[in-house]
C-alpha cells in the first residue's frame, strides 16, 4: 500500500497531520534544510500551509518536457510533477511545498508568501532541482534575488517578483525559466545558460540580448522586451520554435527567415511589407495588422493555424497555397464577404466573428468543417446546408437574424447552435 508521506504543519498545534514512521520522521527532524523552511513558517513569513514529501519507493518527482498545444501544433513545456505511487500531481507554485531526498536535502521547493522574504538561505540548498517562488503583489521590491549557487537547478519559476536584479546559477543546468510577472532590470549570468530550452517571462527584463549561448532554446516569450536591434541576434537560437517579443519597429526588422525550425510566431501591429516570414511556420497570430489587405502567405505551405485579429482588412485574401490550414480566424476586422474556401480541405475551425458579413455563403463545400463562429455580424441571409462533420455554429449578437430559423434542426450532427460556450479541444 502506498505511503503518502505528506506532512502538514500547523502553527496552532505544532503537530503533524499525518503520523510518520520512525525512519521518515528522523529524516525530517535531522534535515537542517527543512528546519530553515519550518522556521520561516513558524515566524509567519510563509503563510500558506506547508506540505512536505519524503522520498521513498513510492514517492518521487520528475522534471520533464510535456507538450503544449498551440493551434494545431505542439511545443515543449517543461513541468515539475510529484509521483505518488501510480499517480502524478503537478508541483504547485501557489502554495509552499518541499520534497526531501533520503539524505534530508531539499530537491523541490515551492514558496508562497505575502511578506518580504530574504532569499539568501536558498543558496544553501545545493541539491535543489526545482524552485518556485510566488510573492504577493503588495510585497516591496527586493534589491536582489541571488540563486547563483544553485548549480543543480533545472526548473525555475518566479511569480509577482520585483527586483533590481536576479542572479542566475553559474555554471548552470537550467532548462526552464518562467514567470507570470517578473520585473527585473537584469538577469545576471543570462549569457551562460547553455542548457536553456524554455524562456517565458511576462514582465520586464532589460538584458535579454545577453542570452547568446542558449543554442538549445525552443521557446522564447518576452512580450515586454524591447529589442535593441544591434545587440539581439536570432542566430543565437538556431532551434527556436516559438517566438513572441514586444512588437517595436526593430522587432520586425529581425531576420525571421533564418529560423528554419520556427513553428509559431505571434506578432502585433504587424507591417506585412517589413517581415520576411520563415516557411517552417505552422502557427501565425497577427494582432493589429496595419495593412488593409491580408499579407501574402503563399510561402507558408506548412501553416496549420492562422489568426488575424483587430485589423483593418476587408477581405480574407488568397490562401490557395495554405492547404494545410486547420484553423482560420479572421476576427474583429472589416471582412464583408466569405470567399470560396473549398480548397482548404483540412479546415475544421472557422472563426469570422466581429466582421461585416451579411450573407453566410461558400461554406457548403467545406466537408471537414466542425466549428463555425460568426458572432457579431449583420447576418441577413444564411446559406448553409447539411455538412456531415459540422458540430458547432454560433451567430450570437447579430444585428439581424438568419432567414432560416430552422437551420439547427436540418443539420444531422449539429450539437450546439448559437451557444455562448466555445467548443472544447
């Protein structure tokens, strides 16, 4: 029978919620590293319940590359998980958790606190593989977050942290750096992250251009980073698969076509005349297209997902070369007519919400289509026959109504019509 070695430490009683075996209890009591965490908990600095896992034959953890779905494509997304017998549970950054090995050393640490936290003690955890820190929004900025001695660290997650600088390990085994909100003027030792595969930081980082040795990087997401063109070189990331940076003028002058492995690109305030897109793209999201016409995407023959939102375009354009498209979204724009899209034989999702479409036409030959979204259009005429695979149609919030109110009853496999609920993937 699995022994779930979870300790819940309560300030009021100071007692364990789960009785441990003598051997397990001895590991916890002798652990100097755990004593540091327990002390912070006793002082009220760590204010979430403290949960501790102890390594045994049924209890362990793993840091691995899961797959993240973006459109119809897949990218790596590193994750930390606890393995509890035949079950797994994600390491969670929204509470305080500790994983002790048999020697009493901490290998996984997650800290959640609403108070100012001196993080200097963390450098004593030499065997630490996964570190997650989440502070409260009202916590004062930290002068420095120094984790330079954590040379075994693989997974790092910093949330709601503001600091003058974050000092990364050197040398480093880091494969993943992520953050929901990180405001740091500098990430020291960023140049030496040779094993980094995943970097996704929503916040402010000023020296991303120093990340020159991360040749294995596959995901680079830093939507607030302003690219200094002279210093930022995409050639530093030959295996990059997903890119999203702040869409300043310098960003669009980057040589994207050099990224032969790039699968997904998100751009905003896009000027189609400036960007040379790589033919390897499978996912392209354009927000705020400056041109009135759809850009020429004929070279993107591998494209599976195209999203064009909040633009001035008035027609969908020529997509005859993009026959691998599975998802097409042109929303919140000025499109007035649905063109013949019968050549898109693989298309299963079409989203034309928020346009000027009055006649629903040219969709009957889309034999593989499953979902059609036409929310917020002035629809007056609804020409759509019984398509075998069609499951979902939404025409909510239209200025007028379709001429055929019984449409929903004529499509054999239709499951939802006019629903607020979007289809689940």
